[in-house]
């Protein structure tokens, strides 16, 4: 008899990652990644990701439909669309929950914002376990944080807690709508660093090119200093407001943790009355995918729990 499985899918700004795991143990049976190709639009990107997920299932768990599918996504998923997801044209108009249900009709489906899914799994079994409150900082294609308090991720009234990518950057920004100013994510994110990298190195393909060049190119080093200074400014103010026990940092840029840790640590120590721990996330590069799998496994557990009627 085959072991029941679950499926996790993480729809990101640059890639869609997926994994199949045993429902009971969480043991991963296989994983795959396909490019988002945001310029092609949300519908094309979604279809590509769902096809790849189906192909992965057929490869590692042939003949088995997942008991549940957990999905993490950029933006804030609603029943009829996705809010705050400008990185992929058309993603905001997708009825993501309905589309996934249509693709996996016999499965329970759970969908959550990627950074919140990441923070949840870090709080349960990762770097934020027993940290109350804890702060998860995502440094990837975009920029966001998630706050963990009492073991739960704070969603906020509209599900938008932690969307610091929309923060003001200067006093002159006060009173201006986001369309008339540069939001924080424009500069302090993978997208922002890629734009700066291309100014210096036309063949650059990501923030990694700036990190690689910073040791021998003064211009690249200067760009990274501006980046870390602005990031530290906002992180320090957020830390003062929240007084977290620990900050865990994840996302693609954590591959350059040796460069990031020192400036952030010094900024926290200098300005925060009670500086928290600052650590690399336990799932540094795929916490949203791990969170998606955790969502699916939780859905299975909930469904299997007998209800009681008083």
C-alpha cells in the first residue's frame, strides 16, 4: 500500500518551487523548480507551475493524488484574486484558490502569503521556535517581514501585516501615494539590487553579481553599503517597536549572509535598547515551500481529527 502524500507549491517572483512529501512524516519524496518568467503574465506562469507540479507527482508518487495541496504565493491571496502582487503582471486577477482546486479536485487546498508561510514553519520547527515574539525577515525578490507572537503569525486586519516593502523612504514621501514615490521594495530587494547591478554590469542577472563584485569593485561595494544601511534603518526601527527575542533572516540573498550579518548586527547593537538575536533562517532558501508543505500536512491532520458534538 502506498504512503499518502501531500504537495507544496511556492509561487515566487522569479521561480515556482514544488515538493511532494509523505503526509504523516513530512519526508520529501522529490522537488522541482521552474522559472516564473513574470513578463509572460500570471496565467502563463500559473499554468506552467501547475503542470510542473503534476509532472513531479507522476514522477515521485505515480498514481497517488495528494491528500492536500499547500500553496504559498507572493501577495495576499483572496478567493477571487491576489492583492499586493505587482511583480507578475496579471497575478492580481487570478482566482488562485479556485485554479488550484480545479487542478487538484480531490485534494484539500490551503493558500497563504509566502512570507507568512515561511515564518510559520520557522516558528514551529525552525529558527524562531520558542522565540516570543519572533521576527522573520525575507530578503528575496521582494521585501517583507512576518511577526510571530504566542506561536502564531500575525496576519493583520487585511492580511497585510509585515508588508514593509511599502514603507516610506524619506520625509518628502509623507502624504504621497505609493504611485508617486519610490517605495522601500524598489531599492531594498532583489529586484532593486538587480536594477542597480545592471547599471554597473549590463550582463548582471541578479543581486549575486553585486555581492560577488563588492570585494574588488568600489562601485559595487558602495551600492551594497547603501542597501544595507537603508535595510538596517528600517529593521532597527521595527525592532524597537516590536522588541523581538530573535530575528531570523531568509530568502535568496541569505546566500551572502557573511556580507549582510555584520552591518545588521552592528546597527541593532548600536540603536536597539535590548538587541535581539540575529540568525540565519533554518530554511534559508525554501522556507515558503516548507511552509506550503506544512500547510498541506496541517490540512490533512485537521481533516483526520474526529469532530465532537456536545
